[in-house]
C-alpha cells in the first residue's frame, strides 16, 4: 500500500505541475500544447505518436498501481520511488526555469528565448529527463511487461522528438547561439 500511495503522489505532483503550468500560460494567452499543430510529414507523425504514447503510459501506470503488479524485490521498488521523485523534482525545476518559454512541442509562430541558465546548464532537455525518470521509477515500483513496453516506447518517442524535431527547430531558430550551447551541455545530463 505504501508503494501505491507514494506512486500516486509522484504522478499527481508531476501531472499537477504539467497542467498547472498549461493553465497558467493559457491565462496569459499562451498556447502551451503545440504538439502536431501546423506540422506536416515526419515531424507531425513523431509529435502525434509521442502525444498518444504519453497518454497511454500514465494510463497503464495507474492500472499497474491499482493492481499492485510487481516483479521486483523491495530494494528495487524503493530505488524506483527515489527515481520517480527525482524525475518530478527535475521536471518542476525545468518548467519553472523555462518561465513562459515552455511549450509541449515546438511552435514556429510563438517567439521564445533559448533558455540556458539554471538546470539548463547541466541538461538541454531536463523536462524530458524528468518524464523519463518518472516513467522508469514507476516501472521499477510496479513492473509488468505491458508497462515496460509502453514506457520504453514513450521514452523512445521522446528521444525522437528531441533529435528529429526540437534540435532542428532550435538550430534554425537560434543558430550559432544554440550550436555553442550544444557544445557545452549534453542532451540529457552533464557538461562537456
């Protein structure tokens, strides 16, 4: 029961932050969800597939939590809780640091700034890192093969979004400034 409570707290805090930020930006006239909007071809397919996958994973996480599925010993489950909470913390810090520059998906119509301070000095994609850690953490706590497949697929789609959509967009939008930033900070974690 403790693992279920902790995992629900992880998910509620994580998605609470996500939706609170979206609502806050909407009140300022900012459309946060840009996934698939105004896109065509491969970029649209990647973004829409990522969005659908990111709905399925929390659905299967909640089912796994309520069913209490697991194949791991307590020490792995405790590690999973820690990883999940770390993901929440990283995500919240990244969203706060981005201020009103944060978007889900890229927008060619909204003008934003390249954020390179705070947590973005050690990760170019801390929000995605936060998502990944939450998914991995919950997977360790309530392991089952369906959750494994959906979590892995969603993490792969996030990576494809970064590599094939976001990095190209940032390069075209910010040019040399982004190239210099890329030289200093790793995609997920670390400085060069």
